[in-house]
C-alpha cells in the first residue's frame, strides 16, 4: 500500500502571501500531519524560513536544478526590470535570442515539479500551486487509494474549425503521439489544481526523455518554445500513452474547483468565495494570480480568512455535540 504522501508547492518571495494563505487552509482542514515541501528560489530560502510555517520544509532551486540551469535562472532574474524581461521573453519566442529567458520563474517551477518527486523521499506528491485555498476537509484517499494514484484528466471532442491547445500539441510532439487535428478527434487536458505526481512515473518520464532526446530531460523541456508547454500536460499524456493506467485511477480535472480569474469574478469575489465554502461538491478555491497586479491577494485575504473561520467553527460545533 502506498503510504508516503506529501504536499509540494513551488513558490517565491513575491508569492509568499499566497503561500501563507494556502498553508493556513491546509492546516485548518486536516493536512497538518502531511509534510509540505516549498520549492523555493535559493535566494528566498531565508525569508521563507523566517515565516516559521509549521510543517513546511524548504527545498531550494539550487538543490533541484542542474548548476547550469540554476545559473541561467539567476541570470534572468537579475537581468533588469519587468518590461525588459518581458521583451527578452518575446524575443526568445520569436528569434531564440536571450537563452536565459527560458529560465524564468514559471518555466522553472514546472521543471521543479517534475524533478522534486525523483529526489525527495516520499512516493506521492500532491502539488498545490500558491493560488489555491483548500475549502473542505482533506482526505488523502482523494489522491491515493490502496496501490493506485489519481490522475486528473479532462476529455473533449475537437470541434470543427478549432485547434487543440498548444500545450497538448507540444506534449504530443514531444512524446511522439498523433496530434488531434480533425473534428471529432479526442483531446486531453491534464492541467489541474491540485495535481498529483507519482515518483515511479516521474522517474520513468525522465528516463524516457533522456533516451529519446539523447540529452538530459530538463534540457529538452527548456529547449521547447517558451510558454508553449505544461508539465501537467506532458506528465499526464505520458502516463496515458506510454505507461497505460496500471496503478492509476482517473478523476475529472478541476471538477471540485472554483476559479476566480476574470475581472467580473474578482469584483464579486466575496459572494463567490462564500458559495465555494458552502457547496459540498467543491474542495478548492483558485485565486488565480493577476499579473497586472490590480488584484493582489491582500484584497481577498480577509474574505478568505473569514470563511475559513466560519467553516472550521461550524465543524468544531458539530464535533462538540
């Protein structure tokens, strides 16, 4: 029976407010006994430790990335302001210039999520991005049942005149499977919050990529077009097409989630957040980061904490009967 389960979250100093809120929700809903790895930029480790978050174990980028990848990550991070960095990423996509732009935060975090399960001691890694708030009791059987580990997957038929998502196209080409092209073809989506990685399958994916591409697996991923790939999509499609579903049970991706990501949703956040906590079919709230910074997490924090207090108060009252 699979027993060794943990949580992991890639984060950095700019996301620590979100991470603290995520951690509070995990603690309140029964996840305090599960080790929680914070995959953090090396230079942010001290600031994370200073937060004194119980149950959180920092793991630095320097300990997970190759020395070259870590050096390029640092070079990009220190290489100018936000507008200049955006320009470098754009030029990298178009012309391949500024190689270090491929090593920016989001892409680094994707690689970390595939690497950590192969070097840390646990067997099953439940990945919570910092955007998530847990809104219902955590039961590890949601992720692991006997010897089986969950894979979150959505399917749909490709509509006439539509193209599959670029992340699926990239995953298909990387893994050597046909790209859905015509109306009626089945497309797959594995982008989910949370997502569950299994050690054995992460090792298999790395070994497969090393052999197929004849270079270290992470170099193959960093060589892909910037922003055109997803770690969730690659892992999920690999499990489906190369490993089959032995030891896997499927759940519909994001079926238990409510996302707040549009301007209208953010303006109506208080009502939406309350409904999430009141709906027994929902387990997670996703406060998607606003990259324009008009909606920092501080605008939602008091609302979320009030709902966490209300939910746990009601739970404790029931226990006291």
